[in-house]
């Protein structure tokens, strides 16, 4: 079979339309980049948008595109990690000042520009030593720390992904090019310690979500808005039931008169039911 790319092999056995829609390959049951070379006899399937596990790959690619946008917009920013998560994706950054909602708008716009470029996303397998040299030249200290840990574990080779001038350390797989990201939205900002360790630097985490079509994205965002309306913290404030004051105690509920009455009614009902059932 030589080293025929999966895309080339599939193009020879699929219809032109199905081949054009293929975004990944499932090789011996494992999702792979469409550019993966076929080096041995294997079972290969074309994977289309919406197939099993593809949403996670889409969101992981979205995280890379977001990191690329941040790198293009903000000089000297350091990138840490950026995985797909249950309802979207995030990426952690180290920057000299806090990001703002206005920054998110700029990042979203730059992501849309990157998507319009349809930049090829390419994988390269290189030695760990070469990866260290590459990221040292880029000045990416968090990537170098990850590489040092892999070195300690005895790993000799790693994979990196590139799109335009952006390079990231990653196992993949990813979509073939940035143009496949059709529907996405940056949803928020938060702080996160590097590796969850409070003794390490506090990074800035940007959250987002992505879907294969705009209808699914809109439905998801609508569900988030509905959930916000039912958030107990918002209801407590809006209905004048209780409040929370960080200077008194984080998470400590201070009951207002109306909230106190409701609490008493619920607690009395709870006690009476226990007494009635001999508890």
C-alpha cells in the first residue's frame, strides 16, 4: 500500500460528493486525520460531519483556531493547553493584562477571518528534541514544560499541528482545514491555575462552543440563556429571597424576609413528614 494518504485512497472508492464531505478517517476503528498515510493493510472508513466522535474533533480544532487568533492579536501572549470539553472547548493563556469582553469580540472576529482563509491544518511527527527547539524558538514556556515531562516519561517523538504560522503541540486528530468551522461562539472568561496548582501562575481561560451547523449552535445558546433564567443565584436576587456577599463569606446565603418565610415553610413540611412517618 506504500504511504498513500487516507484522503487519496478514499477519493478513489467514494463518490465525488461523499469524498468532498469527508473530514476524518476511521482506521482500524480509530479516528485519524484525513491526511494519515496508509502504511499497512487496514480497515478504513470515511467519516463525515455529525458522525460519532466528530463533534469533539471539531471543538478541538476550534480551540486551536482560537489560540491562533489570540496569538495574532496579542503580542507576547503565551499559550498553555486547549482541549475540547463536554459542551465546547477552552484554551488557557498567559498574558500581561486581563482579557475583556471587548477582547472576546475581537478574538471571535479574527477566528471568523481565519476560518475564511481555509488554512490547511497539517500534522508533523518529529523527535522530542526537535520539538523542544521549535517551541523554544517560539518562546512557548508552557509547551516546553509539557515536553520536559514527556521527556522524563521516556517519550522520544511527538506530533505537532500547524495552520498558517500557528504551531501547537497536539496528539490530534483535527479537521483538514480551518474552513470547516462553520458555527461557533466564544462564551466566557475565567481564571485557572496552571495545572490546577494554586502555587503556579494564574492563567486566563477563554471558553467557547462549536457545532457543525448554525441551527444547532443557536439551539445550544438558547438553552444556555434559559438555564441562566433559572439560576438560583439570579432568582434569589430578582425575587428578593436572599443575597450573597463575598466580604461576609463566599457562598454564604443571607436570607431576606421573604426567603426566610419560604425556607421556614419548606423546613416545617420536611419535619412534619418525618414525624408523621415516625422518623
